[in-house]
C-alpha cells in the first residue's frame, strides 16, 4: 500500500482574503485545515501576512494569533508605511520572498505543495520547485471577472483548483456569522479584520 503523499500548504494571506472576498464568502480556517489533512500527510500549513506595527491595535492580530495556536505556522513581517504625492497614507508590503524561502527549504521533504495565491510573480518559484520533483497545485479562482489567478501561474502549475469549488467545504456557515454578530472579535470576516486585511483601510491603501 502506497504511503500518503507528504503535502504542505503555503497561504498568501492577503491574496487568499481578496479572492474569497471576490467570491463572496468568509474563510473558515479550521475547516480548511481539516479538508487538506484528508489529502495526504500534512507536514506544514504556512500562513504569510504583513502587520502594520505602528498601529496601537492591529485588527489582523486576533486572526494571526488564532492561526498560530490552531495548527498553522504563521510568518509575519512589518509593512512599510509612507505618504504618497497626494498626501494619502499608504502601507506597502508583501511576503513573496519569505514564502519562496520557506517553500524551497521544505520542498525536498514534500511530494506535493498547495499554493494559495494567484500572483504571477510566483511562476518562477513554482518552476523551481517542480524541478525538485514536487507537484504544485495552485488554489485560486477563474470564476471572477477578471480572474484572480494569473494565466502564467495557472499554466505553470501541475494542477489548478478553483476556490469556488471548495466554498462549501472551507467556507464559514453564514448562520454562524449572524449568530456571532458582525463585531465579534477575532473572527475572520468581521469589519475590524476586513478594515485592516482588505485592500483598503478607509482612505489608507494597502499595497502588495
């Protein structure tokens, strides 16, 4: 009997959030972990995100802490803040390098990688990992207009999984969201988390 494939999840937090938001559902990270534990021997589940350290209270922090205690390896770094030519405060940051380093280091110990991102910048990384004999599956969506996954990344990967097909398995139950209330602290999808973790923060723009 063949052994279960050794797998790992690499989640580009901001990209996954934007994708699920475009599809109109809230991610249930406990259900996501449980779903992929059934796909093989789950070695590691990484979650990458930036934090605005200058904020007295970072509204993504409750989610980050929950993930850290519930089976995810969370990798964070401080985002860079600056003021653009119009005087608007902007926050810039992405985790591409951190994700690439972790993936390349772990690849020799894996059979398959699930990359939760549609960012075309990851195409060379996927190619490099494939040369090590690892199968790469990209999880994003082509169900939105425009699609959330770049064409070059989709062509490069060994398998593409549309997040829209996983909604019933890894999405939060809308009834649960109503029961807990929109302001429930520390829950994905509440306005505080959305304000920080989305593309916009009122008049502040978070750039990848």
